[in-house]
C-alpha cells in the first residue's frame, strides 16, 4: 500500500499522542530532510530525517465534541497518520 501524496494547502487530520489534530499542509519535506531544511525548525516529530516524502502541518487540537482548543501549532506527523479532509 502506497501512502497518499499531499501538497501545500491540502486539509488533513491526524492523531498523535492520543489527540486529534486538524489543519493543513504548509510544507513538503523531501526524503532525507528534516522540517528545518524547509523553514520549519520547530515542527518537532523527532530529529532524524525520514526516508520518504513527509509533510509539515499547521494544526489545532480538536476534542471529542468537535471543538478546537489550544493554539495553532506546527507538527511533523508520521505520514501514515494523515487523513485527507474535504473541509
């Protein structure tokens, strides 16, 4: 199974640390690179590069009722956790 490809501006959601986050792709990270290489040094997600294309996502947390909470943050989630949104 091949991971879906995203582009800047695509809406997506993901779950990490048992928390749903909803936002949009703000940068594409080429294989062998880290977010700081594309202008996002605070994206997190670990310090090691990844062997496949990955994405920096600007998102907010969303609770089980569908309410957003917390401030907007920049994340570098595992590609396997991303789900496209049609919103």
